[in-house]
């Protein structure tokens, strides 16, 4: 019997690439996103699309209930839904900051809570949390985004210890610069928040650096991360963390060994 997988944020990028990979390997794959029409290609390949806004309790409940009714529960949960909100901390409303946490942390936490009882009863399961190299490093104007990813890292570490006795693995994936919608979703709102404020110079510098990192042929393909996710799923004893994609390994290496002041200087030089 094939394993039941739920991939959130599957309408594009890493989520869509991961779903394709898992379908090709024979997994029964549910794909969740707000935009059902964006998952038509996955449906044609054999995925089961479900509409879910990760910030809405009723959507999350409905998806979990559907999977449990149809297939008895989720064997592998891939928490991929998320986005990057940038702008100076001072320029960002607390309402927007809360929404960033709702999407990147609290929504996936609620989904995980609802899926765990079935995993515990089976004494088996894998939870794959898509973090970012941004969960270990930092950049200006990314305070709220980095806060969510740093939080996800700590949350995942605690969860891994809590679930060890139930034979449930918790794995963190830390992508670097990937060819996804991240850059486009990030740049325009950032410039709307801070492009004409006291932080305008920094905002435009970061916008240019982001375009260079994510656009054209500079970012890594989403399939790079999909391969890492598949590796973690199929490993008998997966690592706690997998790192991949442009800039990820060198950035994390530098952050690990450089002092805070040295890393501040390096980030400043990258922005010009």
C-alpha cells in the first residue's frame, strides 16, 4: 500500500516540484493550496488537489477530515506553504507581521496538530518542514520573515524530541535561492512599504540584490529541493536538516563561523 502524502503550498515552486517527484515514485499525493486551478497539472498526473488557506481553521479541518475519511490519515506531511514578507520593521504594521506568522508558523503548526494523532497511533510518520537558509542567517528589512523561519527551526527541534518515542521523524529543509515566486512576491510589497521612507535606499539595494539572486538563471531549480525532500522521506534514518540551493551552504557556513559583526559586514558588502 502506497504512503499517503500531503504537500501544502503545492500550486508552484518547491511544492509543485515535490508533488511531481513523489507522484512519479508511486506515492498517493494530496496537494493543497488556495488556488485549485494552479494544480490542474498535478491532478492530471494523479495528485488529489484540495483547497486550503493555511490561515483558516475550517479549511485545515476539512482537508484533514477528507484525507482521514478517504485514506485513514497522512503518513508524510510536507509543510511547504509560506511566503516572505519584507520591509523595514518600523514600516510594517503589526497586523501584517501577525499574518506572516499565521502563514509561516501557526498555520502549519495547527495542521500538524490535527495530523499527529493518527501518526502516533500508527507509531510511524514523517513531518518535513520547509524552512530556509533564512532560518539561520538574517538580512535587513527581513525582520518578520526571518523571525518566522528562526521560530520554525526551534519549533521543529522541539517537536523532533517530543515525537521520538512515537517513531515520527521531524526533518527541516533549508533552501537557498530557488527559482520560485519568492522574489516577485517579496520585492513589490517591500518597495510599497519602505521604498519611499527613511529606509528607501536600503529597500532599493535589497530589491536589486534579490533580483540578481532569484531571477534569470541565478537561482537553483525547485527540483533541487524536491530531490532533498525525497531523500529525507526515503531514508530509514533521515538527517535532522538538509541544505540545498544557491548560496545556502556557503551562507550557513559563514554564519556558523563568523562573528555577528563580521556577518553584518558581509551582508552590507553584498548589498553594495
